[in-house]
């Protein structure tokens, strides 16, 4: 099937005469409904990312390979359905429309995970949840965009300008619904991670999809096609998650000897064998061998940790960076805030791209950092100098390099790339995250230096991909 032409006006036949769009208002609504068809071209200028359907995807092969079937030739009937639904909207419906319209289509789903962490709900390997969630939303959005501009189906209010809408009409074709695609992708991935809540997530996805119909900006078939598309994409993402190696059980032994970490249950010990998202191997950017713990350089760094004067401001910051806010949620909140400010939240492909880059760079940086930790098994400062009293429990894994420095640097570099006006600020935030581990007495400065270099190297690979993914 060929691509329908991108007409600047809707044209329809009335007997033997061709009527332009300016004459459409003179037709009765009944006549317009009869003549309405799913093949009429989308007719707005200043379209939202008309080429986003060709952007590079993370898991699925391409947006084109997931093109949805043609829209049904029932637009006239559906438009009447939308009109009837909109007429019945009440305060409760309006609240749901407002809720799901906040931010980009993926915003509420990321916020759902954020809120669980902030409520101290345990989410094992939370970074995996964010990673597969955001990749699914992004790939579903790109696939939806490919179909949108292939079929160019107009929005309901564009074919009947008398239709009242609860929201501004998005500047993109209607079919399939981007909110439905993102919602189904997110809900299906979350159901994989939280199977006991599968039905609840499914209900949320359907509510999100229906909210766009109730708002008058989608046809019912736009939403049903989006839901089906999102589920198809999520199935591919879940298949990748099942094969990433994260379910491996560590069966090794902790090495012993001078300068070696001491413990019996090393956390994240299997992570160096996880399948990265973008890195060729976990050790692609492995930090250099740390110095002998008996060297003068390490003695000086250990002394600096022991002698650091703790005051409320730095202790508060150290606890903050150990909290769910510092570890996860505030990074997504920064991205969301800046997207709200620069209106990227109304650009679903670009918003989904930002969230996915932020999550995936963390995923690979975490693998790379733990590769370094378990390549060297370097002891913590308090293991070298027992007079050092850490501010809180020391994480159960080796010291070098610092996870915090690696992960924070990787994320701040990606955010600096995505939001260059915020680069100076976010890099300061990233450095503070690393410094906080010295303030807490659980890392050497060399751990931070190595982590920062590693995080920057990993981020560089993601940024290079982004420069070639079609969005720029």
C-alpha cells in the first residue's frame, strides 16, 4: 500500500463538484460524517517530528516493521461516538483526562515507579525496571509515529471543527494513539516485573488510552490500535529482559590477600556478566589497576577520609545521595522539569528519547562499574583503617571504582547533552554525588576519579549513538 499524499486541505466530492476545505463549514455535519474517511490526509503545518518514525529504536528492529494495519473505514460512525462520549464528560472524567495528559505519554509511568521507591517499596534492581520501561515506551512511540505519518489520519476535531475537545488537538496524525501505545508498552513491561499487579496495570493502560478519546482528540480505533501496538513492542522488550543474564546466581569465592575487600556476600557480583544495552563488553572502558593499598598515595587518601570534618550540610547531602531520591527519582524529575519548561513534554518521540537515554546509560554504566569492582576487589577505606567510622552502612561490594561517581557522571553527561542550557548545573550535581561518598567515609578519592572517567566514557558512547539516531 502506497503512502497517502500529504494534502494541505481536506477534499471531498459532492456530486460532480470538488469542494475545498473552506467550503466544508457550509456542509451539514451529517454530510461531513458520511464523506469522512480514514484515508483523508492529516492537514496541519508545523507537525510534530514527522520523521520520528525512522529514528533508531532500542529493541525492535524498526518502527516500520511494527506498522499497524490500516485504520478502519468507520470514521463517520466513530466521530459520532466521540461526540456522544464528550457530551457526557463530568468532573471525574475531566480529572482522568487531566491526569493522563500531564507530561509526555511516558511521564505518568515513570512517576509510578518513582513514587514506589519514594514510599520505600522494595524494587529489586530498580534500574532494570526503568531501563526496560523507558525502552518499551520509546520504541512503541517510534513505531506509532511511523504508522501515523504513513496513514496520515486526521484527528476528530480536524474533520469536524464543531467537535468540542477537552485538550488542544496535538499537531500529529491520529492513528494510532501515542498515549495508548506508550501506556500498553509500559503496563505490559511493569506486569512482567510485578506479575501480581498485571490486571491493575492493564486497567491503567486502558484508562490512559480512553482518556484521549474522551478528550475528543482520538478515535476509538486510534486507541485500540495503539494498545495493540504497545503490547507487541513490550513483548520484544520483555524477551530481551529475560535474556540479559540478571537472574544468574553467583557461585564464586571471595579472593583474599592484601588490599582485598572483605566480606562473604558480594552484592552485584554477577553484574559484569549481564548483557549491556550499548557497550560491546562490560570491560570496554575498565578503569586502570588501582595503586597498592600500602602506597603513600593511598595512605594520603585514606587519611583524608579519616580526617574529613563532618558537618550537617555534608552529612545531609551524603544521606540524600544514598536515598531513593538521590539514587533514582530526582534524575528523572530533572528531565521531566526541563521538558515541561522547554515544551518537550508535548513532543512524545523526543521526550521518550530523553527518558530512555537517561535509563539506559545508567544500566550500562552500572555494569561497567561493577566490572571494575570485581576485576580488582579493592578494599574499602574503613577496611584499610579501622579507625574510620562510616556515616552509614557500607555497601556490600568492593570500593574501586565508585558506583555513585560512575552513575552520576554518566547521567549528568547525557542530561547535559539533552539539555545543554542545564549542563553546568547538572555536572555540579553529578560531582556532588561522588563527593558525598568521601563525606560518608565509604570511598577514596581515587574511586571517584576512576568512576567519573568511566561514567564519562560510557556516556560518550550513548551520546555518539544519539547523534546518529535520526533525532538530530
